[in-house]
C-alpha cells in the first residue's frame, strides 16, 4: 500500500499578521526608517495600516480608503502632509536622531 504525500503549501509572508501590538509596530517602523528607502517606508506604512484596519486608518486620516491604498502603493509619491496624516492615524510618531 503506498501513501500519497500531500504537498505542503507555503503562504506568502505578510508582515501585517505579526504587527499585533504597539511595540512591534514601533520596532518595525524604526527599522524601516533606518534603511532610508522611501518605497520600503510606504510598504511598511501599508503593512501597519492593514494590521490596524485599512478602512479605519483611512477614516482617521481623513482620506478615502482607495486614496490610502494609492498613497501607500509601491512607487507612489505621496505628499508629506498625507504621510503625516497616516502616521498620526496609526498612532505613531516619526522621530529623528543624530546619524
């Protein structure tokens, strides 16, 4: 009797699944800010927004949900005030320190 091996499927990594508390979110965003990559920052903000609920974040930021998705899409060039609205809606602060 031969056994049929079932193939295990891997699911794509989704950082939003692991951003369950404020400390994890702060650590994640701090690491991304250190990279200096603006596209990575947009991706990270998108991950955090999805973890918190995209519709709720959009409402708190005063944006439409579709507008929030567009602003945080890879390659987008959102305005500074849009990013700051999203950051405040996420309940975090971006800080600077000497390099």
